[in-house]
C-alpha cells in the first residue's frame, strides 16, 4: 500500500479518536499488515480487510482504492 495520501471517511476519524488510534498506526497497518479478506464485489470500489499489530494490540483496517482520488480510502 502506498505511503502517500490517505482518505478517511468521517466515521473513521470519529472511531480513531474514540479508540485512540493514530494516523501512524493506520500507516503501519497498511504497510506491514496482512490482508485477511478481500471484498472484490464491494461498491463503489473493491475493498480489503487488513490486520496488523501495534505492540500487543491487534488493529483491523478496511480499505478501498478510491478511483476518483486515486488514494487508499479508510472505510
């Protein structure tokens, strides 16, 4: 997953705040995590579930590739 621009939906930012998840955590998961599920039929774009760890804490990130902005989008 590229390390450049990321797009976040509003509810994702709210959940990150509630769960004390930082932007660096998301970037780490996207670069080092393991894709544990692909959702090729999701609309408007296919998405995937990525599992990664920050210390002993498991984090799951659902991401798609925004076809308009050409950037990963956190769902």
